[in-house]
C-alpha cells in the first residue's frame, strides 16, 4: 500500500507483475496465454502482500 | 473404529506471515483500502450493484471508514437467483463479460433451491486455491505430503480449491473422482497418502468401509492430516474426536462457500476449537439475523461476507445464513492476529428447528450421536402428532446389535438428548444395519415431515 515501506522482494514482485501485463497482450499465443496464467498467479502475491489490489480482466486474467 | 494412534502437532507456520501478523489497525486500514476499490469496481461494472446502491442512495465515495460498510445494502441469495433467472445464464451481477471466465461451477443445491451458476476468471480461480493455502499450510501440509482428494470432482466447487492448494504447496496430489470408497481406500494405502480431503461425513464412512476391508486406517495408513470441509462436522467436538481416533490423524476444519469461491476461515495447527478468519481477503460482519444490527465479540449471529477475491461475480455484504460467534485472535495461542469463529460454523440460521418451544440444532444432536461408537449413521425425523411437533432420531448401527444392546442404546441416547435439550423428549429408533443412506458429499440427515 505504501511504497517507502516496500522490501526488495516486494519491489521485484511489482516489476514482474507490470511486465507480465505487457506479455499478456503479446501477439504470440504461447507468450500471451502463458503470461496470462503467470499474471493470475503473481496477482495473488501482490494481493497477499497488500501491494496492489486491482482487477486484471482486461489482460485476460 | 477407534484407536489411540494420534500424530504429533506441527509447529506454528504462517502461509502469509506479513498479513497474518498485522496489527488490528493495520488490518483495518488494509480492509478499508480493498473495500473502497471493490465497491467502486462493482458500482462501475455491475448493473445489479449500481441499481442497488442507487436505490439505497449510496455511492462508492461514501465509503470512508470500515463502519461505512453498513451504508451498503445486503445481498441475498434469492436476489442472485432472481438475477440469473431474469438475465440468463449468469445474471446481471457479473462485473466482467462471461467470456472472461475460464471456469464454471455451481452451488450444491442441498437447500432444495435452483443451483447458482458461478464463474471464475484466471485470477479468480487462482485466488480460490490461494485462500485454501492459508489453512492447509497453516495446519501442517507440506510439499512432502501425499494428498488424496476423496470427492466426486464434479460441478460443485467444494474441494476443488483444496485440490489446487495442495498442488500449489507442492504435494503429490491424487484425484479420485469416480472412484468407489473401496478404491479410494486402496489408493490411500497403496500410494502412502498422508493427507485426505473429504467431508466429515465421508471421512467417517471411509473408516467404516476400511474396517469392512480389514484395514484399520489409524493403525495401517500413513494419513496424519484430514482436510475437512463442506459440512460443520470438522468442529463438532465428538465428530472431530471420532474422526481423529478413526484415522489416527489431526482433523482440521476448513469452511468455504460457493458464493465466495474460496475458503474463508481455517483451523490452525494449535487446534484451539476455533477457526481463523482470512481477514486480508474478506471483510466479515456478524449481525443479528432478525434486526440486522451488528453484534459484539462473543455473541452468536449471522455471518455477512464481503469478498476481496472473486470479482467477476462480486459479493459485497452477502447474507450467508451461517451462524457464528466471533472472538478475538488472542484466544488462539498461535500468534496470528486474524480473529476467530469459536466452534467454527455453528449451523445455519434456517437449520434451527423449534420443537415444543425448544430450539434444536442438528449439529447439537450430531455432537451427542457421535459419542456412541455403535452408531454408524443417523437421521433426524420431525413430524406432527395431533398438531404437536415430535422428533425422532433414527440410528443405524452398521452391524446387528443384540436386543439388549439395542434397548440400552435407545434408552441412553434418548436420555442424553433429553438432558441436553431442557427435558424435550426424543424418540430413538434403532433401524436395520445399512438402512439409512450414506453420503459422499454433503449429508442430508434432517427430514422435516410437518405440513406447511
């Protein structure tokens, strides 16, 4: 919820999360669909750790 | 069916140490943040919620504190059913297009009503099993465990989350859909299962079938963890005792519900007689079911649930009908800061029967019946005689009883039931072995034959 308190793990998780959103719209099906699955899994981490709470339906997750 | 084999407790371990040890003020801040976002999302994307909130003259920006949740109208199951009937297939409470979903389930229909159709997107479905991990890891499940899912693997959502949670933790996970009780027992034995997922009713049934096969699961199997859900039995003391002795395993209570998708509470390894709420994924309220007024710690009331998980079908202030008694986290020695429901789910608001002025709960009867080792299955029959309600408990011994044993069972059981219900007279009937139905999923043990 508050950036100054973030640990290194939390910063990395958020970076991965944002990058997966980009991959989730890739033109290659194997990239797109596996990235969506990974995004759904990483969403659990950012939600569990209280880093982000948003919906990701537009990214296919 | 009893044994004195009991496994050792596992040390306390948290699935999500950051959240499971937050202070109350930090937890409340987190829940308000999620509530505000969830209400905004539902208002902007679900015509059902927009209509309800507009009618109640409340807007998302009116939610400024956790207490403001009380400004939002309740959601009732009948409304969801009406929504799906009016707007087939999935109703107008969906907040994203049904095409975004990748998983379909439905409610069990045990209440006799039309099942609700339920959708999950990828992240919603991942979330369902994520919530189960809080409890299953916290109860002691680890990657080296071998887990058997002893359920039908059908359209009812129950236990699917547990299956995928076991996979997520890294356990060798064995599905047994379509199998018989005997074939499941063979797999438990042959594959060295250490944990079993089942309803309490079915876990008891497996012990009985195993004995018929000459297998004492407590002595002969490696099972040391039972993951129980789908019914209240995991926290009915005598049922838990019966299960723990029958399997030689710790039995944990992990309630969930189809409408929310995931588990919403869990028994931890300390087994304090209560279940922890998953407070970072839900906002739970306890209210008086008649007046809808909020209730304090230690008061029994109806659980009202707001989910921060599944969002394709948002659940905000859903009237669950479950009766609970919330107590502070400090009543468990594990150190978690998540509050507890003492005794688990105590029953359903509509489960209670009034017999000649006495409140009778099926779970209270089960707690007595399970103290009798000779009883394999039971059924509660309520009927009218000259306009006066009567209650009879039919008991099935599984194997024939001598006449004097049968008579003794009848007298002792009716005496205990009468004593625990303020002098209410219970009929007790010992039926032929095997005469009562057995259940694999949720048991249906109450037959109310009264008219009207």
